[in-house]
C-alpha cells in the first residue's frame, strides 16, 4: 500500500492541475446558465475519490495513468474528436494536426512478425539519400536491437534534433551481410501539396493531402507554376484528405472566388465560437474551369472546400460521397504542458447545410452512433438555385462508382506478397522506364505467379463463409449427414474456381503491382503518376473540362443536374452510396 501518495507534491500538483483543467473545459463547454455550484461540487467529489484511491488502494497506482483514464472516460461519450493530450503525446499531436515538420530520417516503418520493415522512404531526405529502400529491415538503431519493439518505440528512436547523428544496421532482402549506415537527422517537412503537374490538354492537377500549416500557400505556389503552361482547367484532388486547419480551407477557396464571399459559418453553443468566415483577398483564378475530386475519406476541411465551391457553383465535384465530418475542434492549453481538443461548433457551408453524418448527441439504446436518417435530411439551395442536402457529407455533382478490388487482390496486398515482390523486383532491376509509361509484361506477371507458389495467399470467399455457416447449422440440427456430400462438392468447385483467380483478375493485380514497383524507383509521386492512366475519377474530370457545354450545364443546374444527392430511390445517406 502506498501511504506516501497523499503527501506527494507531484500528486498534489496533478490533482490541482486536473481541477484547473476541468474548470477550463467547463468554462468553454458549459453554458453560461449552468449551475456553477454543481460544477464545483462534482469537481470536489472527483478529486476526493482520486485522492482516496491514490492513498488507500491495495496496490500501487500510477497516478498519471489513472488520471488520463479518468479524463478519457469523461470524454468517451461525447465524440471521437474531443480528446485529452498529455505532455508525452504533444509532439505527435502537433505533427498530426498542426505542423508538417519534425527531426528524423524521413521514412515510414511497419512491424511484420516482430521485424521492423521500412515501408516508404521519403524522396530527398536522409533515408532515401543513403539508399535505404522499402523492404529493408531495421535491425539496430545506435547499437540497440529492435527485436520486440513496436512502431511507436522505433519511431521515437529515429526522431531527434536536426543535425544529430544516428547509426542504423539494416538487413536487405537478397543480401547476406547486414549494412551499416550512418545518417544525420534533418528537418523532415511533409508537404501538404504532395504533387502538382500538367495533364493532357493543358489541364493542371494539384494533389492536396492535408490542411496543415501553409497548405493554402502551397496550393497558391503550385497554381502559379501551373499557370505558366497556358491552363485550360484545374483538377484539385482532395481524395483521402482528412482535413486540418479550417482557416487554410477558407484561404484555398479564396483562390477561386471573389473577395467578401462567405465560405463557411461556424456555430457553437458558446456564442464566442460562432464565427462567419469570408474571403479576404482578390482571387487568383475566378473563372478557370475547376474540378474537385472527393471520396469517402475526404473529411472536415476537405468538405469545406468541396462543399463551399459546390454551393457557390464555382466548381464541379466528382467522385464519391465524402466522409461527413461537420464538427469544429479547438485546442486549449492545460497545466503541465498538456492540451485538450474540444469540439466547439458545427460548420455550415454557404447554402446553410451542415454535412455532419453521425449524430453523437442522439445514440441508440446500446450507445452506438447512428447516421442522420433520410427523413431528417433538409434541402438547401446553391447560389444559382441547385438543390443540395445536409446530413451526410458532400455528394458529388458527378458520382463515379468506387473501385472495389477482388478478394484475391486484397489478400495479395494484405499479406505483403505484392510489397515483397516489388522489393525483389527492385533488387533485380536497377532501373525502369518513367513512372507514367511503366507496364508489367506478361512474362513478369508469370514470374510473380511463380513467386507466389511458395507463399500462402489463400482466403475465404463470402460463399465459403456462408457454406461454413450452413454446415454449422446443419450440425446443430443433426442433419449434417444429409447435406455433407453436397457441401463438400460445392467447396471443391469453389476451390477449383479460386485457383483461376490469378488469371481472372490478372489486369487488376498487374495494376496494383505496377504501382508498388514504380514506388521503389520514383517514390509516392511515381506511384501517383503511374495510376493516372487507371484513374476513372481523373479521366471523367479531363472529359468534363474539355466539354465546356456539359460543365456549364452542371453549374447552371440544367436538367438532371438541378438536384445533387437527394435521398431516395437512387441512393441513400445511410448507405453512403
């Protein structure tokens, strides 16, 4: 029993810190008419319970961990974006939500069977410049063996101050002797704009991966460079962009719409959190034909950009329904260098719609979160009078059926067979053609099939799972003997059919293989360029920009384009179709 905890100065600091932190949260989160006596009373009770546990509990307790558990439990029933960030997690938080810079070697890692594998070295940074490759195993860092260490531990060992040395021991597949590499850490800057360039017919393309610091300036800089090529149109790719800083989204919209236009309205219970954001500068390109690409991973600030440009009839949105995150977070400083990120408001696009898809306030009886029902979805009007709808993300003006890979392709990827073959391919082939034109030959694909002969790539199809369920039910009802032969015959036919999957889905598998192989030579930018020729969303964008009449008819709301995303027979908000 730890009898010292009650008089421990650090413990008292933690208790005082917690009380102050909750008071801060209370100040911003509770309404002004809240009974402050109840607040004070509940804080006193919590602090008293915490103190008694720390003094009297049968076993020693980690006061910091217990406090974090208590805070996390308090926030659990709110929404997943309201969270407590202790001092130990501050740097990771800033990297994820605020800054794009850190000190390190410039590579992502993965853990496979207890081994630390380099997943993706960043072009132009220490790891890549030292010829560390995807597929290499990190064996030691500064003489410390990495066996048994998780990704977080290894990542922490790799990071450090700019200019500090770090010694790595790696094992390269196909090379017997380990390789010792001495690196000097650099400031790793992860660009918000991960790619920009020219497509066919003088159409520019900008890939924006996140909305962190300077993202608007990066888009502006990319646009400036592209304008040197006599632009006929622009594609802004926000697919897989999970959002970030709201103000950066407003600035990006301002590149394409006039000064003084409302971009987004933020409304919170606390009136101080209710803010209208408008454009403050003259636009760079107020009339350039513009397409915005979104998918079900486009969220938050991505939806502000896409939704605002759609509501203002300034851009055509192409792709799939976006994620549906219409909540705004603000970070507050707490004692002892900790933070709390609180959902303070919902945001509304210029038409007045909120695109939040999940209702965290009204849950099912089991506590699960539900989507906004179609019956509760409200119609709004764009600037020109097109109908748009709230409650379920941004529905694109042109819906493109999402690509769905076969089970065999998913299995080959998830079991790292495609990754490992690309690693082998890079070892055997010092160079390839440029990323845009590279194609795997039929002979090379057969080589891949041979590569798989010594590997497990079996999977259970949906039919097999259903047959197993039938078998289990038949056994429960003592009728297995009656249907056993039929079930075995069906399983045999399915197994035979699965053996042909490598041939049936050859082109699909080749496409994924090509992307992985290209990334070994040209990194993530190369992977993106290689996929251009297969990208249906991008293909439709180029067709649309080339057809000015259709583009105008969409933005003018003519014919079938008068209503965008109306719930009903064709699609449903609840299904995300």
